[in-house]
C-alpha cells in the first residue's frame, strides 16, 4: 500500500509529537484500508488526512491569538482525526464490550454479514473509543501501536465516542470532562465539523461505485458526495464555501436539489458548536456555489436516485412542518389567556352597542392569531361577524379588513370562501378613487382568489383592472401575468383533449 506523504500538522511546535502522529498514521493505515463497509463513502487514511487538514484550516484564525490551541490539545485533536472511525474497520468486534453489552440473540460470528456491518456502522464510535482505550492499557494494541500518554489516550477515546452522538445529550457532556489545559468542547467541535466537511468527490469515486450493488440510500449519499467538487475555507474572510459541480444539462435541476440535501447537515453541525466557537473567536459563515463548467465531465445521476433525493427532501420538509405545528400549538396555548381576555373585552363593546369597534378588535385579534400560526382560528373567528356586520365599517376599513380576511382564507381554507368574501366587497372597492393603494391590494387578492378557483377569465379581468391602477400592490402586474399564463398552460396539460370530429 502506497501511503503518500502525511499532512503537515502545521500548528504543532513539537517535532517529537509530530513524529508520533506520523507513526500513528502509518500504524492505522492498514486497518482503515480494510474497507469493511464498501457501500459507504471512503473512510480510509485518506479521509483522516483530509480531516486533519480541514481541522488545521478551521483553527487558523485563533492560532496567532492567546486562544491558540497548544501542542497538548493539537496532539489529541490530530490523534482523533486518525482514530475516530477505526471501529468501522474492526470486523472482530464481537469481542468488544461495546457489542457484548447489546445482548445479541446469536454469537457475533454466526450473524449474517450485513447484520454485523450494520452494527459496526451504528456503534463504530463506541468501538473506536474502546480500541483506543485498550491501546493504552493492554497488549497487543489493536490500533497498530500503543498510544503514548503525550497524546492523552483517554481524551482521544472520548473524542472518538463523542464524534457521532447528540452534542446536547448528557453523555456528550460527560465525555467532555478534561483537565483545564485541554478544551475538549473546542477540539471536539473542530473534529466533528472537519469530519462532516470532508464531503467531496474524492470520497465517492464513480469507478468504485460501478463495482458495487448499492442500496438506494447509499446511492443518494454517493451521488451527493460525487457532485461536491470541494470544500474551501477562506481563513481571512472566515467563510466556509461548499462548491458543487453538476452536468451542464442538469445544472438547473440538480442545483435546486443536491445543495438542499447537503448543506443542512453542515449548517446543523456548525450551529451545534456556535457557542464554544464564538467563545474562542472562531466565527465562521457558511455558503455554497455551483461551479459547473461547459465541459464538465460530471455524469447525470440515475432517475431512481433523483426520485429518492426528492423523497428525502419531502420527508425533511414534513418533519420541519410537524415541528412547526407543535411549536405553534405550544405558543397558542401560552397565548390563550391573553386572547381570551381580549375577546372578552371586544365582546363588551358589542354589548355596549359598539359593534363596529367590536369587529375592528376581532380583526386585530385574528391578525395576531395568524402571525402566531393559529391560522384556522384566525379566519374562523372573523369570517362570520364580518359577513354579518361589515356594513357598519367605514369603506376603507371594510375593504382593508375584508381583503386581509380573504387572504387568510385563501392561504388556509377553501378558495371559494375567499373569492365570495372578496366579491361581496366589489361595490366598496369601486367607490374608491383609482389612486387608493387599498384598491390595488383588493384587486390583487381578487386575482389570486380567481386563479386559485381556476377562473381564468375572471382572473384576467382582475389583472386588467390592476394594470390600469397607478399604484400597484406588492405583486406587480408582470408577475401576475406570468402566474396567469403559467396556470393556463398547466391546465392545458391536465385537461383531456377535446373529442375529435370522428368520435361519436
């Protein structure tokens, strides 16, 4: 095996410690080369080298300051770069406590290969930690060499386990315990971020992928890495930039999908360590770019993989929506006493024959409910009273409240109700001068409501009215025209063709 030159470990001051790390790299390289999980991206010593280089780049901003990482911390960090994934390659893991504690129903050696490898993937961080601990306390060392005390084996083991667990859980905080001279939260955050940043085409060679029967989940992971051209770290601007390269003929499509899958993983990991990074002056911003060239050699992904990526995006959005609903529910519960008191105060106005004031208060309460996320409650409490009492309001107030009510219904309820609400206000709108902004906003809502009901002739009539008004709404006439033509085109594709003359 040709190992190639080691990374420079450029921030180390001690040549002896550097020599120890080079020896560790040489010792673990054959183990990492086992590649027991070929269906996953590269976890060889090349991955560890890249993680060490990325870690070096991430700490550049503080290495010329009093917050710099010292050799004791750097040695532990670099050792973690080479040992965090070693558990993935330990096929004899049935002898480890990490596996024994699982109480498996059959002996490790008798388990199907795919089951053993799934367990390796799931528990590799704990196995890695155990192997590192063993290397300092027993012989022969299973990581290829006895880890010397100068690299802090116990802390390296903690880094290994910590790199793949919830950073907000109690176990993570337990693993971060260390002498004051070792800032474990800082070096753990750097290792975890560097590990996840090593997402690039070097880890997903297509020549290798063609030799494997990859399941669909593994394929999506491979192709995401394949399209990640590089991860660049601008230490002067403190910007992490992920660069993608797509086939030119698919760039427009893929650039709307792949980065949306790839970037959140990095954003979330960076966010997990924001507090400790800011504490020590490591402030990074994250961005991405698409650098596809005219003669790019990137291949299109199979349609089955693209469909799987879209499914992953939809599933992620469903999770986000579900969490948002839960948050809205909690907020609404907390705000209920306030809303109840305001509704009672509004009802007092009604009882005192101030029904116009009552209706205006209801409109304000509904607007606040809407902004809080209680959308159905918002338009429901307002719709009945407005339909019965809106004539008590001054024209502009009636039109303004009615338009907002219709837009709330249009966003959350039946489009027909929104349209009917707006059509009941036509006379009020026409009574205003053409220069009134509320008139343009009203006809913009009418346009949207007719469009939602697939009433294209009426939508076009509303569009023509808006185009004649000197003061337009937030949606400009040009954008409305595009929306209208797009809807008409889509309907043309969806409707069955008219019968031909020779059909009965």
